[in-house]
């Protein structure tokens, strides 16, 4: 025979918080005991004798007797009258009474009483059954704990879903426009500004959303109204889909602007290369050693900047790829958790329907308490 945890996991899949499972099993058992009529509880009741008073901790009292007479319960505010021989409410040996104060039951007149009660058990997740609980009702308790665990899973998914955000992709720096200088005694100092301006680098603007799961969580965890939760999730699902669409639209717009920008950069680079070549040809057209050295230094400067430009082009493409990938990552996560949430919510609906149906069958009682 499997443990209670394994029976719960047969419904909802793996659930590792065993402390929570034990709490829900204990809570579900207490709720069911409070709902069961006395004739059903008689089968699992126990009897104890006590003198004057008895603690009711973990006990649901069914019957109290004093010297064979059934004891009736009175409000605590009547206890003084019940002990007053001059009061109409005075308790007698043949008409004994009881009152509850600070979780203790006291009988009047004092004496040795008998308490018939049902114990509220502490139920552990690794138990194979629930002590004294009829097997036909144990299934209801497992269902109750399964429902609470499923609610917990939904809230966890909501927390993850609400926390999905687009990471910032740092913009790259545009290299400054250089000026190369070549000094020729005959021609004077020659300065060539090879690149005027690359223009403004496009930026990716992250979309915003008013998506919120607060109301859905309230319907699931507080009011336990699955229909309203479904309706709210449908509404939020539309906002999420709009958010996903906005992400893709922003990526598409960024790519479009980036292609225009890269085209402009490429044009500037081609013009720069032509100017570089003309300047190098001018510098090399000499037999003067000093001038030749100047030419080599100039060629070195141009080569270094060419490497900078090549890296800039690579960084532009890398930046675009990162933004594309980030948009795809967030869209995929949202779709994954949205689909998973719908499935988990449907399972909760099924579990609650089964719980209420069995409860009505066993007790003739329907409840929204899952």
C-alpha cells in the first residue's frame, strides 16, 4: 500500500513539500470530522472518564454524561448561574450542564463525568492510512490535500510567470571619427578626416505590460472560485499575448532600423577606404627616407582604425543577435508557462468537482471548500 504522499502525487504529479502535505492532510481530516454526522462519528469515537473538567485539545466532543445523565452545554456566561443554588439555571445531578472555557470542558455539578469524543489526528505525509478514519472517507481527505497542493503549484507558476522580464542588452559604443595626419615638407601638413559621422545607433525599446495575476491568485487561493479564476486568466492571457506580440514587433522594428544603419556604416567605410588609399598613395610617392617613414606611420594608423571598424561591425551584428535571442527567450517562456498554467488550472477544476461530488455522495453536503 502506498503512502498518502504517493496517492496525492497520483493526482497532481511530484510534490516535494512534505510538511505542507502533512498540514493539508491534517486540515482535511479535521474539516471532514466536523462535517460528519454523529452517527458516522460514533464508529470512530473513544470514551474517557474525567473529574470536574477535561481538555478538549484535539478532541471533538460527541456526548457527555454525569452519573448516567446526559450533560447539556451552556454558554460560558451562564456558568455562575449554573453554580448558584438560588438561580433558576442551577445545575443538578439529574440535569447536569457543561461549559467550555480556554479549551477545557467543565461539568456542573462537579463529579466524575464521561466524555465520548473523536480525536482530531495529526496526519503525516508518509502514513499509509489515516488512523480510525473509514477507508471510504480517506479518499476525500487525499483529494482535499491534492487540491491544496495543486493550488500551491498554480501560485508558484504565477510567481514565475509574473517574474519573467526582458533583460537589458547593453548598447555598444560608436567609434569616434578619426583624423589622420601626414606631413610633407613640400605639400605641408595634410589632414584627412576619413569618416564624417556614422549617425545615431538604433536602440531596442522594451515593451511594457499591465499584466497582473493578483486577482487570479485571489480567486484561486482565497475565494476558491475556479470559474472567476478561469475568466481572469483568459483576460490576462490576452494581455500576455499582446506583450509577446509587442516584443516581436519591437525586435522587428529594431532589426529594420539596424539594417538601415549598417548600410550607412558600410557606405561610410567604403568611402573611408577610398580616402585611405588615396592618402597612402600620396605618402608613398617619395624617395625621401623621412617621408617614407611618415608614410609607414600613416599606414599603421589607418590599419589600426580599420581593425576598430571591423570589430564595430562585428559588435553591431552580435548586439542584434542578442536582442533577437532575448525576445525569443521571453516569448517562449511566457507561452510555456501560460500553456502549463491552463493545464494546471483545468486539473484543479477536475479535482474540486470530484471532491464535491464524493462529499455529497457520502454526506449529502456540498461545499466550495476544497
